[in-house]
C-alpha cells in the first residue's frame, strides 16, 4: 500500500506510530513545517496523544531518511539541506530519473498517460486556487508516477525519498512563491512521452531540473516553533 509520499512495508502497516510518522512527513513535505522548525517531543506527544517515547521513535525514523536533524542538547528540528546537499539532490535526481526514461517509454501505455494528465490538471487547479500544499504534493506525485511506469520498485522508492528531500530544498532555498514544479514543464514531458521521443524527453527532464536549481536562492530562513495543535488537530483523536 502506498502513502502520498512513501512506500509502506508490512512492518510499517503494523506500526501504531505510522500515522504520526506520515502526518509529520506530510507536514514537512508540504512546507507546513519549514526547515529549521523545532520539533519538541513534549509538545508533539501532547498533540498526538502518545508518549514521548513514541514521538522519539517517529523523529528517529524521520532522521533516518534525512528529513529531521537530531542534535544533542538541541533536540529535533526539520532538516535544512546545505547548498551542496541541495545541488547534489537535484544532480542525483537528474541522473537517476533520466537514465530510467528508456524503461518508462518501454512500459508506457495509454492509462499511464491519462493518469499523468490527470495529475497535471489537478496540479494546475491547485496553483490556480493558491493551494500550496496540494501543488507540492501533486508535483511530487507526478514525478513518482512517471518513474513508476518502468515497473522498477527499487528506483521508485529512491525517487520517492528524493522528492521528499527536494521539497525540503525548495522550502529552504526557494522563493516564497515557489511551490513544486512548473506545470507547463510537466505537460511538455507528457507530450514527449506520448510521442515516445526519448532524446527530447531526456533533454526536457534535464532542463526541468536545471530550471528548479536556477530558481533557488541560497539564503537560510530562521528557526520557528509551529502551531502543532492546529497542524495535527485530528491526530490526537485517533
């Protein structure tokens, strides 16, 4: 079973802390918890209605996938990718996602194209309605679904994790108005995918990532303490 941003294992599905992990992951990826945000165990435990031990496990899992930083005496904070890390993340995505395109083309069928077109339409609608979290979520889903066409589960998991970290990069270094990818880029990728034009498709995807990196402004934001009660109002009732 897939979540919005990750691929769950059987052990995850049996983990009572999984809903809290997914809630925090979603809030981070959708920029509701920006880089540098403090994540105090006591406040989160109170909001989610669980023990600090349970919250500590969740924060450790998020740290293991580099979405959270755990520092002695300072506690947990949403990770802030360095300039070098930010560049490396998009360089890695360019290498992996472009290299997989021949296999995407080989397996692509009309239903795949229809699903991508639906995502692109939803993403544009979210932008038109100024729904930043939805635009970010749909932008990530587009890239994950595009690569998943190849049938390579291992690569799809890698792309999923990289899209999560990409969202952190954009939150840390992007302009205030920047939310995910440019929709017209996704529409062009779909058109080239439909034409099975490998070289133009590869070039368009490379340019797509290059545009994102070029738009980044490498200025750090300050630390904040978010309103956890508002963000996770539904979680404590579970």
